[in-house]
C-alpha cells in the first residue's frame, strides 16, 4: 500500500498545474443556484460532472427533481448526480457527498478579480467562486479517481458519489433522493464521507465529528389592518413594533446568555475529559478579532469561544420583516411585523423541547404585556445537532490518512453551524459519517474573494486517496 | 356681500358637473413626485396650472428648482408655481398654499378602479389619486376665482398662490423659495391659508390650529466588519441586533408612555378650559376601531385618544435598517443595524431639549450594557410643533365662512402629524396661518381608493369664496 500511495502522492505533486487548470474549468461555470438567470449554468455544471464521471468509467444516474418557481420564474431544479465505481464484494464501499452549485458573486460585491475566473496568486491562493465551496473538493474526488486510473492503481474501495446542485439554496429534493435511494443506489455503503467544511485554523488539517442544530422561529405581532401614519396614530394605538422589540429583548442577553427558562437543562455537562481537549486546539481569539476587524468576542479564554461555538446553544436575532428597512426616514407605524430568530442546539437538546420552551416563554411574556395586538410565534424549521464518535473506524481511517499526507495528528473539531445532509446520510444509510475538510478557516466560502490554498487543494487530493487506502486497510 | 355670496353659491351648485369634469382633468395627470418615470407628469401638472392661472388673468412666476437624482436618475425638480391676482391697497392680501403632486398609486395596490381616472360613485364619492390630496383643494381655489369672474363679482381680496410639486417627496427647495420670496412675491400678505388637511370626522367642517412636531432619530449599533453566520459566531460574539432590540425596548411602553426621563417636563399642562373642548368633538373611538379593523386603541375615553394625538408626545419605532427583512428565514448575524424611531412633539417642548434627552438616555442605557459593539445615535431631522390662536381674525373669518356654507360652527381641531410648510409661512411671512380643510377624515389621502366626497368638494369651493368675503369683511 505504501508504495502505491507514494506513487500517487508523487503524481499529484507533478500534476499540480493540470489540477489547477481543471479547477479553473469548473470555476468558470457560474453555477449560482440562487439566481434564476444563472440556473442553466447549474444544470450545465451537473452535465459536466456526468460526462466526466462517465469518462472515468462510472455508472451514472441523473435524478431529475422537476421544476421550481424562483424569483417568479419557472426554472428546472438541477439534477442530483449519482455515480458509482466498482462493485467488489471484498472491498468496503464509501458514499461521498459534495455539491456543485455556488454562492452568488459579482465583481461589484468587492471581489478583486472576476469571481468566475480562477486566479492563482503568488502566495498560492487559488481565488474564485466555488474554489473551496465546494467545487475544489468535488473535483478533487474525480481527480483522485482519474490519477489512480492513469497510474494503473486499483481503487481499493467501491465508490458511490452523490453530488447535488442546490446546496446553497436549501437542498430542495435532496433528502427525498437519499432516503429513496438508501436501499437502491446507496445499498451496501459502509462509510459516508462529506468534504464540505473547513479546518479550524489555517495550518492544521482536521476531522469534524459534531455540528450544532438549529431551531428557527418566526414571531409575528399584528395590529391594524394597514400601516399607519405615526403622526395620526402615535400615542393613540398600541404599536406592533413596540411589542415586538419588547419580546425580542427578552430572548438573550448581550453576552449570549439565553433568557428562556430551562433552555440549558438538556445541554450535556462538560466533563473534565472533554474540557482538556480544547486546550490543544489551534484556535486563538486574536485571529477571530483580526478576521472580524472588531473586538466583539464575548469570552477572554480561547477555549471558551470554542465551547460557545461547539457545545453550548446560542440565540441570534436575524431581523424583522414588515417594518421600515430602507435607508432614510419614514414615519410609518408598521401594521404587522415578524421577528426572526433562531437557536443553535447542541447535545442533548431535544428539538421538540426547545420549540416548546421558546413558544411557552414568548406566550408568557406576551401575556404579561396585556396587549390588544395579536401575537403568533411558531417554529419555522428545525434541524437536529449531530455528534459522532471520533473513535469510529471511519474517523480512524481519516486520521491515519491525515498522518500520511501531513505527518501530523488531525485536529478533532466540531462546527457551530449545521450541515443537514450529514444527519440524513447517517439516518437513511445507517452509516457513520466523516466530515473531511479540504479548505482552511480563512477561505471565505460565502464571501468575496473566496479561495482555496494550493497547499490545501493539492494535499486534499492526496488525502482523498490516502483515505480510500486507509479504509481498505481497516478491513485487514 | 350676502347677495354676491348667494349668487356665487348658486352658481357653484349649478356647475357641479363642470367642477367634477375639471377635477377629472387634473386627476388624469399622474403627477407622482416619488417616481422618476412619472416626474415629467409632475412638470406637466405645473404647466397646466401655469396656463390656467394665466388664463384667469393672474401674474405667474415659475420658480425653477434645478435637478435632482432620484432612483439613480437625474430628473428635474418640478417648479414652484407662484401666482398673484389683484393689487388693491384697500384689500387684504391672502397667500394660499397647495401642492399639485400626488402619492404613488397602482391598480394592483388594491384600487377598485384605475387610480388616475376619476370615478363618480353613486354615493357621491369622487374616487381618484389626488382627489382630496391636494388636487381638489388646489383646483378649488382656481374654480372659485373663475366663478367670481364669470359672475362678474369683484374678488374681495388680493390673492397670492404658492403651489408646489414636491410635497409628497420632502418639499425639496420650497422653504428656500418661501424665505427668499417673503419680501418679494409674498410681500404684503396679511393672512396665509393652507387647504391640505382633513375634517376630524366625516360630517362636521373644521378649522385646524395645531400640529405636532417630529424629531426623528437613527440609532446605529455596529460590530463586525461584515455580516456573520449565526452557526459559526452565535454565542461567540456580541451581536448588534441583540443590543439594538434591548435599546429600542427601553424607549416606550406598549401603552405609549415614553420611558425617556424628563421628556414630559415641557409638555403644556392641561387646563380645565382646554379639557372641556374635547368633550364636544365629533370623534369616536369606535370609528377609529372600525377604520383600523382592530381594537388596538389604547384609551377607552374618546377624549383621551384625541389628547394623545394632539397634545401629548408619542414615540414610534418605525423599523430597522441592515437586518434581515425579507420573507423566509436567513441565519445571519447582521453586522450593522440602525433602528429608526421618532417622537411627535407638542407645545411647549423644545426640539433641542428633546434631542438631548433622547441621546443622553440612549447613551446611558448603552453604557449600562457594557458592550463591546459600537453605538451611535443622532437626530436625523427635526420639525417643531405648531400652535396658533383659534381666536385670531384669520380663524374668525374661517369660522364665519363655515357658518355661511354649512350653517354650523366649525370643529376646532389640531392634528397629530406635521405640515412643516405651516411653520415656514408663519415665520417667513410673519402672518397667521389658517388650516382650512376641504376633505373628510375617511378620504384615504395616502391610501388606495382615495376620494373626496362631492359634498365636501362642492361646499369646499363655496367655502373658499366665503372665506375671501369674510376676510374682506373683517377690515370693515
């Protein structure tokens, strides 16, 4: 195995230019799923993958998801691209997920270069929309497979791919496909691997074993049938916006402490063992402050910031619908306003319990106000937290692969956000899921000047091959 | 005088159809000042007035206000139309203000008929954008003058007109014109009259002698340089939106009581005499509740609602700029949010004192939070309240004119909103200003299906003639 991997690593290093050219080709397809005028490019990108996978000898199945109305226009949903390679009963089978759509990007948003033209900077940054999220990783798997074929190295595992084109726009239809195909296309999967997140820092590779969940709430206060003039009605009627700000101000304090009674009751206790793991991680509040360009970090200890992100719930107020939001001034009393807020959940909070506690709390606060306006609060959506064992063989293989490529132990990380498909794969396929990031913390996935470092991209492609090899080695 | 007025009233009654046709003609010009694609119609409406005034033998001066950038497009500001009729040293001189631009209106907003096609309903409602605000009144003055000429009745006063085309869009440039022309075009003005507000109810004519002022504030809280993802940063950083909702919730309670210390100190005390005036007014909370389609009225006594509107300050929260405002859900932590709120002021509150109290209060509340985010609060604009003596000769004449036309005493009213030009005329021309409404409370000035009742329109035109006559009679 070692000799084969050595050969593969060498090949990857020697073909850096080709790999970057390939990335340039996919970045050039502006597959922005959120923009109806770009939707045909998402479909185009799906077809690009189909052709490439067929050329590599994969079986491919394009799952048509039908149509969608986007910005008032009927557009096709991009297909889910399923592919498989190998069907050897003596090998383990890995299902690999990625997405081929990207976030919107305009030069005028503040990009230094054309977002859909990959630019290789002198310091090794490969700048372009999708470079790290998630075209670099998706392409990486294909290039890994291709390299093995060119080197005539047998693929040590059976592969199943699942690439979607709607990740940045709510993954419409994906869950249904995974559930439906669990016993069909995905049958026989031993391990699942998702490469769609990031290292904790910029130098140390990571494996990710936990995600927070999210319960999203809408809180609507309504009064008159139509908006009113504050000159005529100010002081005369109860105003929905006054009531809403009152209710929103009773959700969380400015240092992140949630004010909803019993919300912390189900949060896992911090054991001494877990506590120790934070001290060795490459996370610095000072880096955070640099990135944010503002010292607004709540905790003074680095570890406390990570704990807040990974293992404690948080509540954010996202905005208000229905009130005046433009620049300038308007003397309106909005008739109906809807506050939006969400709670990031952690082990072992039960989503239904969170929902009940929030709604009970707001009902009780509203009752205290004795208001004549109407109030409704509901859970708009909810996704559970995910927490896997970092000692599972899937993670052991990932860890060994990292050791091979980078000659270090991975940082075992969790994320503050959610990647809902992780849970879907875990539950539908009944397999362990490994999150195996390629990019670094500062890649700016949804931001301007998104990049992947050449170092991460090239070593990521090596890592994928090493991961396959280590999965295969597990069985022996 | 009586015979002449009788003759005039009779003529108005007999020419109802012509007057409505004339209103139809001006409503058909969609002079929406807020829409750059309609701006040429505002200019067209100004020219219509110019021609009409010249045909009536007026001297006319069109004041060019230059250009404006609106919605990114360079458009001309519509001219201020100045006109004068008569220069008899033995007569009193009245300056009359009105505006010829209108609010936006689209059939799709919920109009039952084309907004720019005047429709005469069977119940006497003349429906069309601008019918009551303010084309009916502006045209009314011209038709009054024309009728006198046709009847060969001498105009008993000298007239000066000031018609602007930007009232619905901030009256850009108007104050400067009034101030500049105070000793020129408006020289010799004895009384000013503005017909751009409404009766208190729907049956009794009114004279208006008071308006509330308005101090508008922006309260900005900023944290990170860019918006953040609540998964990654929730619980880790202080969030501007949490701080803003906290500060906004400390401004006013849900029953309109302003929480800013000392804000009520300068409010005029309610004398027994003033208190009595409220009991006879034709205002019912039940009408209000019907109009609002919701019982959200704070006070159970009719008089208390009017006092709240007219003689007590109020604070309304209008909205938030920079937060998520669309329908749906977004897990954003907004980086910079600006709350918008304003205080309606009343006699004898000093605008500068209001500003200081508000800013001091917010600074003090923000200091209590001990936050790492940045906060700025400033007064964006301020307009003083206006309060005139209802016993001034200008009001006496108005009152007598109402008695002549309607055979009742007027309701002496104030308004909760502001009409800033009132103060400008009072101060620049150093004359008393009478607000002489034509329309009724339910005309829906800025709403869909705006109307003026034929009763109000026709009797309003009579009222204008009677007002001129009564002003002339004062001198005798």
